[in-house]
């Protein structure tokens, strides 16, 4: 396995670990962050705030296992959804702290957050599409 | 990229299992996490002040600006507000300006900001006599309420 790909997976695993622990340590703030997007019902907001941190933790662990491609596929889907939510919130002129990595004191800088997510996709999509060459007979 | 159908199926099965595993973890932790969410929500509801309620309190509110330095320098706040945020926690200016007759309301930059709630919660723990509350909707709500009041007064 190429060291670059291993480094990419470790980087993504660290990112998910950080994101999940930051959210789990302050769930009320994460719920308030979801509410601030004004796109989910109260019940869905609570459900998401209870589920998403654990999904992120699961993805972090799975990236270090043979199931890393499944984790990469979910990473691409999840980051795409987060990016879409940021674009929609930005276009609606919402002032919010996205709570993406637990930081909730300052308002989110939408262009920076979107660029950050695109960089994450730039790392995870090639890792997902890469297929190890089959051993020759 | 040529993936066989078997590979696709295996990958989707793993994706499904990961989603279920996260759900199981969230379900196992739910009694603890849901309890924390509920108690935090009831405390936040108790401390929140709506813009309409704020107008009813009157003019002698002691405003506390909970925004960080960069936000404060980018956008002016409520005139006369004292600064108190979690980055540089210093209650000195607030306690100097405070008197028991003055209601204390904390605000931050937007409807989705949470600094004001956090500062109000911390004040409730560290200086309960101050009875600080926080403004729902933040600075934009204050501006809107004031301009609406101005229009109504004409």
C-alpha cells in the first residue's frame, strides 16, 4: 500500500475522530448548530445530534480497517451533504456557527468552510476510486 | 473504474453495516446523551429572552457582548455594552457596571451563534446574583426589534 494513501486515510480518520469527540463533548451546542440551519424539524434535529457524532466516530475507526472503502464512500456522501447545507445556508444569508468541528463561538466563514470541505473531498474521492492492482498469476 | 457487481454489493453491505453500527452506538448512549440534551435545552429556554420580551424590559438593560475580538471589530455592537466572552473571561467590567436593578442580557452576532447562551450559562454558575439571560436571535434580532419599534413609534 502506498504511503500517500495510508497518510490520506490516517488524516481523514483523525478528522472524523476530532469532529465526533468535539460534538460529543458539547451535544447541546451541536444541536443548536443544526437548528441554526433552519432546515430540519425539531425531532429530526434531536435525532441528527444524537446520531451524527457516532457515525463520524464509526467512520474514523472503519478508515483504519479493511472496511475503509465503505468508510470512504460514506465520507464522500456525508461531506457532500455538509457542503450542500453550507452552500444553502450561505445563499440564505444565515449567520451561524456550523459546529462542524465543535467550534461554536465564532460565526462560520462560509467560503473557508466550503473550501475546507472541497479539500476533504479532494483527498477522499481519489482514495475511494483507487483499486489495488490484482496480483499477476 | 471497473468494479464487479459482487464488489459493489459487498461495498454497499459494508456501508449499511457501518450505518447500523453507528445507530447502535447512538442508541446505547442515548439515555445519557438525550438526558444531557434535554436538561441543557430546559436551562437554555429558561435563560432565553425573546426580542419582544427585551422591548418590554425597558431601556436600562446592561448589555453584554459575547462576541470574539474579530467579530466585534468587524461589526459594531449595542452602544454601552460591556464585553465578556469565553476566550478572555473577565467579569470585572460587567460587575462594575452591574447593579441589582439592572437586568443583564448577553448577545452575540447572529441567530445561530451560541456564545451568548454559553456566557449566560456560565454567569448563572459563577455569578448567579447577576441573573444574566441571553437574547434569542442575537444582534440582528436586536436591530430588527429596535427598527420595528422606531417605525411603530412614528
